[in-house]
C-alpha cells in the first residue's frame, strides 16, 4: 500500500479475474430464458432445440408438434420428459 495515496497498487491479474467472472455471470443470465407456462429455465441451442434446467430437451420437431397444444398438455408432456431425462418421446 502506498503511504502517499493510501491506495493499493493496481493488481492486473485480480482485476482481469474479477472482470471475467462478472462477464461469465452476465453471459449465463443472457442465455437463460424462463418459461412461465412450465415454470422452468431453459437455453436455446444453436440447432433450435430447447434444453431445460430440469434436464428435459425438446427438438425442433417436438416443438412443432406441441406448439398447438393447451398449456395443461404442455405441462404434462414436460413432466413426462423430466421423468425420462429429456429422451425424445414424440
């Protein structure tokens, strides 16, 4: 610590580490979305599939099949996919 300014010397490594940790946390929240209907967070993958935090995964073909269903049916399908750990069911 400098006695003239009473400040600590600038530590570039810890500053960069702090920056990368905060950037990683911000990036995680940007990529996660919340489904009001299912009450679960999910990520949209590059191939268009959805991966939920609970483990359920929906391909584009599955999403096309269930988009016209009622919210109650979507919840039931989601519960079954959680049981089977995201296996393709439809």
